[in-house]
């Protein structure tokens, strides 16, 4: 008879504050056990090393560490992506940006298309775009920019996992800052159509204390601050992006740019006013997420 402590049932009983499915997922991932085996036999004998790993992981989960950081996995658009604490955990709401970008590409009448993901994080957006566009010829070019070297390491790892390392270029840059400094390179690599995905920090930093004190947002404290918070009512990063586009626009002649930005619903009015102040002729639309809340601002400019 094995020691009762070395079974899935022990953890289910002693960590009853956690959802059972989370406990089972942690056991399966850390000990490489098929979930069916646990369902059929909750008294399955576990090794001492597994017991120690699971105990530590469940203690972390009980302390609010997100499940995805413990299992190092998050599903996005039907695919699993590696994540750790250096990147924001992909949200289902962001899948709508992929839908909108794919719809934009499907309407393109030009052959030269570039897709750029600013603040790429885990690379989930740009890698998903690449995989969803694998039937197109000629294929678009794909770029992912991030200011964090650690985040870029995660993005490159995901590109390897999904077998697309050679098809996407990841670069360290503060938004388009690297392009602003490379005017000659811009002129030589201008596509006819440029789609920009920007899931930048947009949570108002002034709300940080109140937000982190709520039970529903307790996991945010474990995610990278650089990927969450922004000043100026949460619009500082987006305003810098729009200003950078204005700076490099003289080198982007004859290009159509569509920029998709994930936002807070309360930012709609302020953001559209800022866009028109920089690009008066822009076409701006807002799109709702799966919860019918405004989540994406899309604006298109045609440069001549």
C-alpha cells in the first residue's frame, strides 16, 4: 500500500479552495501524466519528486500566481503558447484582433503586405497571423517588436515550437523607435499594405492601487508591469505610436496602413480625438469583443 500523501486525491482534498480541474492540470503537466489516468484512479501513486513539485506549484497557485505561469502554457486561437512571468498572459479578447487583421488581409488588392506586431510579448498574435496566412501567395512579411529582451526570448521560443522561426523577424525596439532611426531602411522596405497589431499597455496607471486590491484582479500583480500600465489615462503608449507613425510617414509614400489597437472601452472618445489631431483624414472604426464591449480601435491611413 503506497503512502496516501503521494496521490492526486491528497492534493484535491488538501487544496480544496482551488478548482479541481486546475489541480488536475498542474499534476498532469508537472508529472507528465494523462488526465484520464487521474480521473480513473485518483489514488494513483506519485513519485516523491512529483509530490514536491506539485506541492510547491499549488502553494504558488493558492498565493495567486496565474495558472499559466505554473504550467507555462496558454491557449490562444486554438493553439498552445509557452508563457512565463516575463510576458503578459494572452487573453481571449485579443483573438478579435486576429479576426480583424485576417479580414483586412482578405480585402487587400496589393501583393506586398507587411504585418507588424508591436509589443509582441509571447508572440501569440504575430505567430497566429503567420500560421493563419500560410495559404497566401506571395506570403506577407511578419515582424514582432518588443522593448523587453526577455519577452523576445519567449516569442522566439514560441516561433520554434510552432515551426515558423524562419518566417518571422523579432526585433528589440520601443514601438517603432528603431525605424525612426533608420530612415533609409524604411524607404527600401515599404510594402503596399502595412497592418499593425498593437496590444500595448493601456490600463490607466492611476487606477493601479484600486485595481490590484480587488479579488478579481489579484493575478495582475504577477504579470509584468511594463506590459500592463500606461499613463495619460492609459493612452500614453498609443499616443507615442501614433506620433511615431507621423514621424516616419514621409518615408512611407503610397502605402496604406491599418493599425489595430486593443483598448479599454472608456478610451474610445479620447483616442479617436487624438488620431484625428494627427491624421485628420484617417478612417476610424471601433469593434466589440466577445463580451460585446468595445475592445479594438482600427484606423486606416493612406499615405501619398
